[in-house]
């Protein structure tokens, strides 16, 4: 069973920075896609950033965070990160990490972290 544990959320003033971490544990063989989503009150969950592996590695960002956020990963630690700079009040949301992970018993399935609150004050 795969578990994703997030850390790094909190309260920050507008213009500040935070870094979120997502650590994967359990028995698995490959992480295909590393992602971060967010959900603000009253809104649907949206993709913030992702790294898609394969023959080429592709980085995808929501238009609203391009140039401010950066997703990265550390394969040795099975951990990925979301560096958030120049934070705005509209970035306030619960942030969820998501991993498309392959295991022998399940094949490739989506796994979610528990969510971490990010609050940006104006």
C-alpha cells in the first residue's frame, strides 16, 4: 500500500514563500506522474503543477502559477516538492499531492496525500 505524507503548509504574508513536500512510502516500483493540486473553499480541485515521466520528462503548470511556483523531485527520497514564491491571497487553498504510482498488485493508480492548508494573508 502506498502512502503520501505532505508537509510544509502554513500561514504566510502576500509576497512570501513556502515549500511543500510530499513523501511516498510503501511498496511500489515506479512513480509515473508527480503532481500537486489545490482546492479553495467553494471551488473545484485544480491541478497546480505536475512532472510527467516517460521517454521525455514534461513539466506542466497552471497558468495562474507559472513563473512563481516550481515542482521538483528527489527520486532517492521518493519525495517531491512545490516551491511557491510570490504568494498571493488567491493562492489560499488546501494543497494535495498526487502520485500516479505503479505497484505489482494494483498497476498504475492515483494516490492522494491528506492535504495541507496554505493561507496567504494580504
